[in-house]
């Protein structure tokens, strides 16, 4: 029996989502080519905002045999779906930055 060890960045996102009261789901599975993957979706409604912020990230083992970030996307009130890094996703999940507040010029 193989033990699943999540990628470090995924574990950190789960911890951040838990500590900041964000809703999230983690999915671990195998794609059609028998390559394991793991995904996280984090979603919350920022204070004072009528549109939720959502992040989706997937790590895949295809070609490398170890989990590597395959994709990261996010959306919110001022930005439709766009690519994000793990660092940017963490900034959003922890509230260090958000889409519903205009950035200072």
C-alpha cells in the first residue's frame, strides 16, 4: 500500500484555508493515463463583496513521477479566471491581498 504525501504547497494552502475560514475541497485521483494528481479548490466571499473569490490548483505526476504544479487559476470581482502562482494563491487565501479592493496607484 502506497502512502500519499501531499505536495508541500498543497499542505500549506490547506492549513491557510483552515486558519482563515475558507471553504475548500481536495481531490486526489488518477487521470486517464494512470498518472496520479491532486487538486484543491478554495472559495470564499470576501467581506463587503457580492462576488466570491475562487482558487483552483492542480499538481500532477505525469512525465516526472513526482508531484509538480500543473495549473493554478483564480478569479474574483475585478479579475476573471487567470493564472496564479502558489505564492499569489497564498496571498489571496490569507487575505494579504484580494480582488475586491482596488489597488493603490
